[in-house]
C-alpha cells in the first residue's frame, strides 16, 4: 500500500510548508490564494509533492479538489498547521495492514487543551452516535472505498463556508451511512501548531445556531435530544457567558433554519 497526504492550506508558500509540516509521504497540497498556480517537486526521501493554488475559498472545496486528484491506496487528510511525526507514514499503513477490515481509521493528533475535542485511548469501532468529535486531520481512508460510494466533503460547512464547522463529522457520518467500517487507533501521528482558529470566535449565538444546523444533518429526528446532551456535557466550558437555555434555543433555531 502507499499513502498520500491531502493538505488544505490558505495563502502558504507550498515548498516551505512541506518542510514546516515535516511531510514524509507523497502529498497533494491545495492552497487558497489570490491566483492560480501549479507546482510539482520532490521532497524528503524522493516523495512526490503536487501543489495547486486556486483563487477560491472553502475548506470543503479544497479537500474535494485534493480528493479528486488523489491516486494512492490510503489518503490522510490534513490542515496546514499539523506537524507530523517522522514515522507517521509507517504508523498509518501499519494500522491498515493489521486491520484489513478497516475502511477508515482515526488517529491521535496533539492539540492545545482548550481546542481538544477527542483523545483515542484504545482500539475500537466508531459508530454514527459517537462520530461527531473527530477532526478531519485524524482521518485516514481507503481511496477506492470513497470513490466506490461517491463520498466527498460538504460545501456548506467548514472554514470559508456558510456554517462555521462540521464538515468532518458529516464526512464520517456519510462513510458510516454508506457501509464503510470506521475504526479508531490510539496511535499518535502528529501535533497541531498553536494558532488562531480560522472559524472559532467563541461560544456565541452563531456558534450554537451553526451547531443546530449541523445536528439536523447529522442526527435528523434525534437532533433535539443530541443537542441537549451536547449542551449538558459541555455546559461548564460553553455556557459561561450564555445560559444553557439560550444555547439550546439557538441550536433549535439552527435546526429550523436547516429544514427550510
């Protein structure tokens, strides 16, 4: 098997980015900029790097653009602020070799404590009801399975889109819904470089409205129940400046908006 890293970037020098991220596999970089440019070069160990710069916006669009051009057995999604372990390629491929039933495997990437949404401590299966906390940069997938089931990223959610985040959760949900077997592995492959989020501006009205829209697509009729669970579980963090009642109200407002 071979592995290709699919990187979504914004206004980066793509050659410098390869070094900063410690890329040690073949990769496709899709860079959002102000012009159109194509660069192809060899990186560390003779790895093939192909980089496209487009005058476009939207992280989902960038990920789909990379996905359409991918040609490896396994694709590993990434953002431009991830720095990889020297042996990340071997770690990812090893997990797929050990678990031939897996179509997707989720891995650990270290982040700052206030941005941490998940921690994988043991091996196991990921289901529809607990898939909503894993970021895109944790996902490695068999490319042929994505192509067979015509799975791609939503253009409604994520940085640069109408709704601030959630394209990662919807992607995993779509994989599970179409029969792909999703697993998790307690294997560290990299770390996020601390920096300002491209979408998070605090637990505001927009945050909860957007989350309500996302929950409508993720959970359907169960969205109100899952919203209450979400707010109750995270109230100490999210409801310091807004009441739990108002947070739920805004999420329900988002659910209504999604039905229109």
